[in-house]
């Protein structure tokens, strides 16, 4: 069904790759990397450790919805990547024959972020978001990962996903969203199931592992009714160091160990690290009180 637009897609890919250079390639790779699993988790962590748990929650929910919708459409259309359509396409990423192209997952997430955040941020941030969307869209074509039509479809799908996430947020906030209520626990369980679908059916290991860990920790933290009391920059930097250590541990591991390490990154963000910080804070408080009582 894509034969009628293949000539246009190829022509645009050849044109954009005509600007190929080491510097331009690096810029395009960085643009795509920004919307990969670990940078996204760093953003979620920054929000969560800044005591903006709800913002972090809906940010991660947006990622889940984007992945589910884009990958579901990929499985339905099963369009092969550009490198399988023409040997003249430059490829900077490796993709298997079962790793389909339509629509672009990166473009879907970029469009979703813009649609979700455009009503919630100031003009300056809107311009930066629009620039990010543009760079991501161009990067997916330049790197040989997608055709122009894949990217345009992803942006349109992402716009829908972003508005859907915004609607879900307004709906749950209208219901006075509290994660410990039964109906919200069912909703959270649905997010975890969605993440499991991503890894089992759609084979997105890195993304699914960190998301499952994130929502598991979020659920446990809220169920135990813990509260975060600090949000200093130093605290966030130490937390990021923990993420870096866990990520490095996942690089040279077996598939099972890799999944556990990535799961622990998400769990570290929403439960382990906040618990460690609060435990240390209470310990220092008790120690300070003990010193005062001695005097």
C-alpha cells in the first residue's frame, strides 16, 4: 500500500542525506538520542525528585501511550525500513527485517510531547519543543531509520496521543486523583500491563524495563504513603549517579541481568533512592536530637 508514495519518500531521503557530514551526523544522532529510554528516565527522575510526582507520572504515562500506539500501528502495517527498499539509503542504525518503520516511534513521542506540553509551558519552552520536534523528525530520515511518510504519520499520531494524555490527566484530576484508591490502582496496574506488553509483544526491552520499574516503585511508594521532603540539586546529582551505575551494569550483562538492571533504574527513581534519602534524613534528625539531649 506504500508503493504510490515510495518514489517521493526515496527522493526526500536521498535529498536530506545529501547533506551528510560527520558533524551533521553527530547532531542528528544526538537529536534521536534525546528521546531514548535513559534520557527520558532522567527527565522523569528530575521531576519526581523535585517533589513533582504527578508531573513525572503523566510524563511516563505519555511515553507508555506513545510506544503502545506507534508499535501497534507498526505491527499492523509492517512496512520495512528504508534500507530494505533501496541499497542507496545510508544507514546509521541497525534494524532487523521484523523491526518495522511506519509510523516513526520517535516522531510519535516528539509530537505527543509537543501536544501535551504546549498548553502547560511558556512561549520560550514552546519554541524549544518545536525545535526538538523538527530535529527529531529530520534525524529519523537522515539516519536512514524512517521515510518522510513514517515521520509525518508519527507526528500526527503523537498529536493525538498527547491530547489523549492531557484529557486523561484532566479527567483523573477532576476525580481528585489519589493513587491509593482502588480505581486508580486499577489504572496504575493497566500502565504496568501496558509496559509488559511493550517488552513481550513489541520487544522494546530497555524502554519496557525502566517503565515497569518506575511504575512498580511509584505504586509501592504511594501505597506505603511515604512523602518526599527534599529536592536539592545535590540530592538529584547523587541520584543521577546511581542511575549511571545501574545503566553501566546493564551494558555487559546477559539478557536477564540486563532487564533486572534496567528495571532497577526505574525502581531506583521512584522508590529506592527516595527511601534512602528519607531514611538518612530521619537518622540524622534522631542523631541531632540525641546530641542535644546529652547537653
